[in-house]
């Protein structure tokens, strides 16, 4: 098959192409993680954050990770069913139900080869901190615009 010539793209399309490639790579790596480790990248991230924030509530975890509570709730039910996380009523406030890692869950709360976070760590080590901060700032701005619905008001204010 002959190599096709790529046409120049406007900056937004060129950037989106890279985002789609990233999304595909994340999904592929997550599937490989599931096949090899028995856990997806998203499930592992949830476990890692519960490990970093002992006694965190599901609502607080959803806010930190920028996921819908319903998405997190389904994932937590699966993780609970597998015995990786547990919920315990807070003795000081019965309305709070903090999350804790079980012994099996703690086994996933450590660095591991072949994970998304390992690839991110390697990329971060190979990138200047200033460049990382520029990318992080850009992504935060993009998320904000998307969450605002990309309204003309948001565009005109430069935010």
C-alpha cells in the first residue's frame, strides 16, 4: 500500500488528532493492564487515589478525579465486589462513608511496569518541568472551556 501524503491541518485539528491518539493509547494500555493485571487503568487510578487519601469519601474522590459520581459509584461497586476497597461508616459522622483499601487493594497501590502511570512517569522525566507546566495549564484551560460548553462568552473573555 502506497504511503499517503498527509495534508496540512489547522492547529485545532492537528491537536485533536494527537488527543485521539492519546485516548486510543490509554484505552489500549488499559486493556493490556486488565488482561495482565486484572485491573483497568481507571480502576487502578481509583485505587491509587484511595491509597493516597485514606478515608476519602466517594464524593470527594469523584471531585478530585473529575469524574461523575455515578461513574465512580459503578467502579467502586466492582472494586468492592472484588474485595479491593471497603466502605466503613465514620464513627464521628454517620453520614460519611469513607473508602479504605483492603489488603488485596493495597497490592495495586504501588508502582508497576506496563501501567499508564509508569508511561507518564517516564515521559515526565524526559520533559522539562516548564514544558510540563505549559501542557498542564493548557489542558486545564481546555477542560474549563469544554465544561462551560465552549460558549461565545467564554471565548471572548479569553478564558
